[in-house]
């Protein structure tokens, strides 16, 4: 799902701990829409304080920022989450959380012998699991020479193994910089990962790593013909609907100095780069286009979302649709109460469970400094926007991620901001969205509460895992894992 780095900055002080509490549905009680009895019927949300390895720091003052997520669930009851933590020596280490519901295990991932100590740059960026017990993760660390190095972490037989990835022949040296951030594995032994690196001329280039029958090969991402001399090519989103069929999106700088959207398509073993088309009202100069997410329910059908600059200099939501081999750009619609002359629209994730059936979640402004959750649904060939339901006391509602397990079953997560910052869950049931506050562990602060959910995966209807952060009664941050699971037979009989 989507990945909102801006949301993750809100949890820059995040560190995990270890406690669990199960709760039922509960809302603020001040809005009819602020409840979800129908949306989660037969299921219950539970909350877990994410555990840490035994060598984790116990001193709040020495804890480093932690990014945890997104969750990857190859099957209900089997999920993996990546991130990083600070150990007792003050070194940042890569972290993997494995489990479901209230049962999670924390593991420090392997690193090569040349990793530097102290090292405050080791972390997991993304994970893909084509089958239960088989995962590939992307890690990044600093070696003893001060080089930024990317790793492939492979899970097999319950053990994680680290491998340094190959790089193009024109990679910069002394020091070098290579970074991997997204991976997709449509089948066992078949994966695509991407990131970026600096070449020998000092230019940022997109990097594509491909696994075929267990062997990784590297490719410099191609760029459109109008790329400038300092293109700054980078990739931001990735999906692979099948083996040998992938779509990645990103950005590059053209010969006019404009930042253009980049679409990379893998077909029959070849990557092809295309400048992303823009709506008719797009600015022709000072353009700055970027993508946030892409979803492909079929090999020939995809939707990518992002932002672009219009002729008035305002930021607009961008929807790119692939149909019959052609990409078409559309200005993303916003609700009627959107602020005139939208300055900022943030479509964060898109989830398409079928052709012409998609849900976008994000944020938009209804008035100066009043930011609200945005839900845009594709049905019958038409995009329909709506404001996410919220507590009437909320000043802002920020949706950061969404996931759909079926055409009629979607969940979005984020945060309500008022006097307290409340983690929020938006659930679609029979075409209607309901909102509720997220459950929190027993040690969560009850006054001046701070909590946030920023990633979610739903492997089945009424089965989801969301991750984020919360503040405890001692004003210390912890990792938050909220799980939606079917009620047990015993609990239904009570």
C-alpha cells in the first residue's frame, strides 16, 4: 500500500515495547458516523505494543527514530512488518516483526561483516512475501568505508540471510551511495526491487534489481528522451501484477528544468520509460509532478495517483489510468466543500481489487489550515469523491493509507487532530464509510493522547493489520500494531 513518508515523520521519536490489550468497537460518541457496527460485524480490533529484540535500548533519551511498516500479509494470520530500532550500544539495527493478532516476534535482521559500528543507518525499507514463510526484504546500512549500501534480506526456513546487491558499472565510488526502497515478488524466486544510486558523473539514477530463479541482476532505469543532463531520476512506487509484468512510477527532470512524472513498464523482459501525461490544466513551466502509489488489478489495467501543478500554481491530485496500452491523465476530483483554488491535495494510496473498481485515500483542505480525510471511489467508470467521516470535534483528519480486500470491503487509517491526536480507522461497508478511533494498548496515555496509524494491509475481508505509533502514560513513544480478526466462536456466544 502506499507509503507516506510525511506521515512517518510524525513518529520520528518512535520506539517499540511489549504489551497487548484486546478491545471492542468504540468511538467518540459525538457523531452518528463515528461508529462501525456493520463494518466490522463478526470481527474485532485488538491492539498490541510491538515487541523489540532483547538487545534493544531501554533508555528513552538514547532512542533513535523508528519507521515500522508497511505490514505484508501473504495469508490471514501470517504477517511481517519491517523497520529499525536502537540497540544498547546506540546502533541502529534492522527490525522484522512477525506474527498476527496479539502474538508478535521481533528479530534483528542480519548484516554483512563490513557494516560499520557505530551504525545509525541500518533499517528495513520494504518487504514482499510471495508465500507464508518466504519473504524478501530491502535493507540499507553504512559499511566501514562510509558507503551507503543496499541489502537483500531473504527469509527461508525461518532464517534471514543478507546479500549485498549488484550495482551498475557506472556507480560512484569513494564513497558510494546505493539505496533500495520498494520490492514486489509476484512468485517465489521472481522479484523486482528498485531504488536509486549516484553514477560516476554525480547524477542520481533509478536502480532496478531483478531476481530470476534466485539470481539478482541490476539495471539502470531508463529515462524518456527529453530527460535533462542532470535528470535526477528516481522511482517511488512499484507493483507487479504477474511475473515479467511490472509498473513503477517516479520522477525525473526534463531539459526545461521541470520535474515530470515517470512511468516505467516491464513487459517481455524489457523496461520502457514514459513521461507521464498530465491533465489539460497542467502548468507547462515550473512543473513538479510526483507519484504516491500505483495499483494494477490486471496486467493491462493500472491506476497511479500523485500530484501535479496547474496553471494557477496550485497543487492538484493526479490520476493516471492504463487501459488498452495507453496512459490517460485525469485531475482527481475533490468534494464540493474543498477550498477554492486547492493548494494541496494529497492522494496517498490507491487500491484496485478489480478493473474499474478502486479506492483512493488521502487528504485535502476544506478551509485554511483545515485538512480533512479524502476518499475517492471508482465505480462504473466514474470517480466519486467524499470527505471521510470524522468526529465533529476534530480539527483535522489525515488519512495516510488504505487497503481493500474486495470490491466492497476497504479500510483506511490515519489520525484525527484536535486537543488530542487520535488514531483513526475508516471502514467501508455496503458502500458507506464509517469511522472509529483505533484501540490502544493498556499503557497508552489517556490525557494528551497521541496516536497515529500510517500503514495497513488487509489479506481478507474483515482481516487487517495496521501499524503506527502511540504515546504511553510516561510520555514515551512505542510501536503500535492494530489487528482486525474474526471473532472466536466463544466470544460470539457471549
